[in-house]
């Protein structure tokens, strides 16, 4: 199963390298599916904000629902990645992630400059992706050794985030958000390089890895902006 920790997110190590044409096909399909996966995410976030369905998911209950749903979907994606069901299951996962993101978005929209903060976080995430995609194409060295260190970092980050759910520290959330932006930006570079080098052979699991990178960077940027730049009327 994909070993990324969701939202506080890795791919397996390098395998048999693919021919160049096949690498390009995997990369192209990954980009298309990644773009498509954003639509259910936006739909889930909109539904959550409009209905308030996730507002009761606070503290331990929210954590259980989120981790249970996320890991359940990731297990299902791993089982269906080589079948026709793989793409719908992945899109279902991205809808779920959008739904889970809606509580943070609702909080940010409570600020007078909430829309601006969301657009800033989106632009910042797109910028990080562009930089990492560029670096992945020009760096020639093998980055597969980064995977273990990044996974350990993500696990430590997840533990810290779980603890902070119960502590509720703004300073702790800021520290976790900054660390998450750094770790998952590096993960983005690692995952893109893995696809380009032919280490990732399945575009569904490649999309899952990159989606989680983007989700974590966006969520962390949005939380950080809300804490530091949120303005009340």
C-alpha cells in the first residue's frame, strides 16, 4: 500500500526503470488525472461549507473519521490501481479530502479577507508545484534515498499534529504547518523525480502521491495564513 501519511502523506522505492516513452506516458496521465482530481476536491469542499456537515467533526471524533476514511480509501486505491475501478476510487478519495478540508475553509471564510487568503494559499501551492516540477526535470542525481527520511519526517509530523488536536495550541499549529510545507514540498520533488526517472510505473498511485503532497502544502499554507493574516470585521 502507498506508505504516505495523509495530511500530516510516500511512494514505494524505485523499481524497474521504464523506457522513456513509457515514462512520458505515465507522467502525462498523472498530470491529467491530478488536474481531474481537483474537481471532486472543490465539490467536496463546497458541499462541506454549504451544508456545514463537517462542523461537528471536532477533536478526537474528527481525527478518527479523517484517518479512518483516508486510510480506508488509500487501501482501496492500492487494491484497484490496476483495474477500471482505480480512477473512480481515487476521485472518491479526493471528494472525501475536500469534504474534510471544508471545516478549515469555513473558518478562513469567517475572516473579512478569507477569500484572499484562500487564493493566496492556492497560488502559493501552485508556485511550489511549478518550482518542484522544474527542479525534478533538471536534477540528474538519484533522489530515491530521500524517501525514508521524508517518511520518518511525515510520521513525526503526524504524531505532532495528533497531539495538537487535543492541545489546541496556535503556536504548535504554526510550527506544524511550517514543517509540513517543507516536508511535503520536498516530497513533491521526490515523487515527480520518481515518475520522471521511471521509478513509478502506475499513474494512479503517482497521482495519489502528488495529490497528497499538494493537499498538505495547501492545507498548511491556508492554516498558516489564517493564523498570521486573518482579519476580523
